[in-house]
């Protein structure tokens, strides 16, 4: 996967780095969601919930052309997202 980091459209806080965000996409338990809201689907935006190599949970909103990923926004998990991620990871492990 190739990431487009030229002029990111958001300010990254000090807890996230571009590498952390990229690692969250490489997480084998990452959850990728296609939103069902017409507001997001018209602009082809997707969600990724994954963890970096250091274990930091990151949720990202992104768009892609199939070759390159453009992260529109990223931040650390809130408790509800951590719970959702853990539940999905547990489901994958039990298959």
C-alpha cells in the first residue's frame, strides 16, 4: 500500500505519526468499513480501525484509488471503538 502524505488535510497530534497510521492499516485484525451513509459514499470515503505495532488503536477516514491511500483524518480510539475492535478481532480468531 502506498500512502499520500503530501499536505495532509488534518493536523496530527503528537500521539500519532504517519508510520503509526500506516501500521494500523497493516494490522491483520484491522476492521475496514464502507459507510452506508450517502454523505460518505458519494465521496467514496472509508473507515479503518486498526492498531499500530506499538498497540495504539487508531481510527482513520480515508479514500483510495486502488493504488494509493489518502488519509483524511485519523485519531486514537475512544473506549467504544476499542471495544468494537476487540469484539471483531475475537470473532475472527474464533473462526
